[in-house]
């Protein structure tokens, strides 16, 4: 028995109906693509169906009973998300359609006139291991404003190279934006250390928690202010919630100074032909009809994870990741990209298999019922750093079993024989 696994693992698996299905040829599904999207428990599915069947209406403006019920459900979801990340205030939680929209919202508002507007001479610092969603918006905004984009490199072991931290984060730095956990390398980054440095020079810290929120306990209110991000995003479909819903959290001190990103209904205080005034947070950043049913589903999802406990989920992920790293090390010709210590990484493990293209690896694994990811994982600079165009990625979650890791290793050995690699 592997130490650290969730004791109720088999019970938890029964909460996810898709894990019971079989694939072509009667093969059981071995789902190892949770870093891409997690599967959904029955309670999330049922909650969304119940909302659509019994309470569906637009929120805020409706004066009838259904409208009141929908509004209450939507705002209750905000409360649940705030509790999930330990937000100091529930109004600091803003619903977006995904993490990418949250990052674009932040980058774009920093190009508008205001207290934090970027301009020539200012610097934005990111890292070489970012998802494209935390690279491209900053490229666009620095090009548009004349600010300079700089970045941390990555060591051969897949960790952030902090040797130049005092050079990169300096009196010209206005924004530091980085991932908490790399979606390609699995690396867990030292958010607190980097935030302290950034705040010491007056910079805003933005954290992409898309891979962290599913597996690391987050308690923003408990973090020392100097170590806490100013803005943080994550996406619903990676925390056993639905697609089409994301979260931007920001400290009130920062959000109140940022101008609106989108204009439309519900984000206004009043509108006249001569000009408009805007609502306070969170509504200032939630123009138009939001993803209501998706928010309700996300509320059910984070409540579900809370019942299990993020500490227990993190311990399980570390145990499964360690077991997977041991198993992958037995496959001849396989090289893992990123840290090899499970204590330093999340559950996404990218690897190369000598002599076989990652897409071919994934297709052969799929023929054995094993679902993994292949490609650049929206992290092309990170792949370029290691001299590869793409990789195969397995990723576990709270429902992953050691038997599924064994199936992966067996399928990889089959792949070697299929391509006659010895």
C-alpha cells in the first residue's frame, strides 16, 4: 500500500460516473489527463441539472421568484469560491469565463489610464515556464504601452532560475506575473519569496493558480501581506467544475484602482449619453449575463473538494506522483522533463520516449485505454528551453489509483515493443 493515498479512494471514484465507462474494445478508461481538464463528480452534474430544470433565470434584474433563486445561487457560489481560496472578502472574487480571460483582464486594464498604467520605462516580469495565457497578454500589453517584458529562465532541473532575481525585479518593475505550478514541468514555484521581492519595489504580483488550485491548499487571508499575490486566477474545469467558468481574485486595494475591462449591463452605476459611472467590485468586472449555471456548478465543485480536504488531496497527489515517477523510471529510453522530487512538483509529468513522437505515444496509449496529453501543452517556450518541440504528459488527480499508473507503465512498454525499440 502506498502511504499518503486517500483512504476513501474507491468511494471517491464512484462519485465520478465517467470513470466507470469502457472504451472501444471493452477497455476500461484510464484517465491521466486531469491537468488538461478534470472529471466531474455526480454532485456537480446534479447541481447544474437541478438549477437548469428548477431555477433557471437571469440574475440581479429579475423581480420574480425564479430570478431571486438564480441570483441567490450565483452569489452563494461566490461565497463558496471565496471560502475555497480563503479570500479576505467575498466581493474580491470575480467570475470570468476561464483563467485566460482573467489574465487578459488584468493585462488590459493595466494599459488603461489609471494608477497602475504601464508605459515606457516600466517593466513586466514573467517566466519561461508560463502557459501561453500568461505570456501572450503581457507581450501584447507591453508592445501596446512601450513597457519592457522580461522573464526568469529555467534551470536544467526544471526550476526557476532565481540567480538574477535582484536584476529582474528592480525599481522599474511594475508587474510580476507567474504560474504557481507549471502545467508542463510540474514545478511548484516559490510564490512567497518572489512576492516579497516584488512588493519591496512596489510591483503588483499576479499568480496563475490554474494548476495549483486543484491540488494545493490556498488560504489567501492567512498569507502574510508581503507574500500574498495581489491578483490570482484559476479555472473551474480543473477543480472538478464545469468549463466556461473561471475566477479572478484580487485584493480590494488593487481592484478598486483598476478601470473596467468590458462595458455592458450590470457593471454600471448609471449611464447617461454624456458618460457613465461604474459599479463597485465585483460587478465592475462582470459585464453582461454571466455563466450562471457554470458558477453554480463551480460552487458545488469547490464545496466537494472542501469536504475531502485540500491537504488530503495534496498528500494523495504527492504519493501518486512519486509512484508515477518511480514507474516511469523503469521504462527504457524515457526522460522526464522537470523536477524528479515529488515534493517539489504537482501531478503533471511531461516526458519524452526516445525514437517515438509524442503524438504517436499518445495514440498507442489510447489504443490501450490510457488517456494522456501530447503536444506543447500551450508552453512552447518551456519546451524550447529543453530543446524539444513537444512532449507526452500524464497527469493525475484525487481519483487516480496506483493501478492506473501501472497500466500507463505497461502501455508505455507496449509502445516500445510496438515501435520495435528493443
